[in-house]
């Protein structure tokens, strides 16, 4: 009889253990306008019209929330090559303003760092949410022809578990 109870207990325990050991982040492929990334949750999509310097553009976004972090990939197409850099700069400034970033809360410029910023070494920023609470963010900006992308993650506290796969698996198609 005790052997039967033990098998029954093991049969019930295995599914419960697998639930308890499931990772908080369930990474999966997602794409947006030619950029493929890994996101830890099923993304929602949205788009809106934005003003980026002299450019009126459609900003397309895909993102989700998991384990206390917001993951977002965004895209703008800038057909006029003379507006691309200024549009990207305006987008970055708008991002920093939305986070209420003050001097000294962004990572040092590339020239001041031992390693230049790349897809695997994103810009790191500390700012504030609209409610005034602190937020950390990491960003990468990518360009391919007329397409500009921003890949970002926001959380109260960022760590490798929340960021490493996002930035190491970026693929432009």
C-alpha cells in the first residue's frame, strides 16, 4: 500500500515542481518591420503619429511586460536620408524627456567608455516614471536604410536575466 501512495505522491509532485521551476521569463521570437528579437512575453502592437524634429512619422511599437520589466521594440521609417540622424536624435531626446532624465543619469558617451556601445552593450539610463518613482532603462538604436529601431527595457532594477537575451539576439532581416 505504501508503494502505491508513494507513486501517487510522485505523480502529483512532478507537475507541481515543474510549475515551481518555470522561469519567470518565457523568451520567444518577435519581429517588427524587419527586426527580429527575443521577448520574454507575448507582445502587443500599437502605432501612433509622432513628430521627430522636422519629421512627421508613424511610430510602430511592439512590447510586453514580464517579471516587473517593460520590453519594447519600436520602428520609424525615415525616407529622406537628410532627416535620419536628426530624427533619431529627436527620438532619443523625447525618450530621455519622458523618463525625466537629468544630467549625470545617463551612461557616459561612447568615447569615455572602455568599450563602445553595441547591440550587446546598450546605453544605460536612470530616470523617473510619471508617478515619480525610479526607473532604469537600457536602449539600443539600430539603423538599416530608411529604418530606425529602438530596442528598450525598463524596470525598477535591471539585471542580466532581464536584459541579456533581449540585446544579444537582435537580428535585422
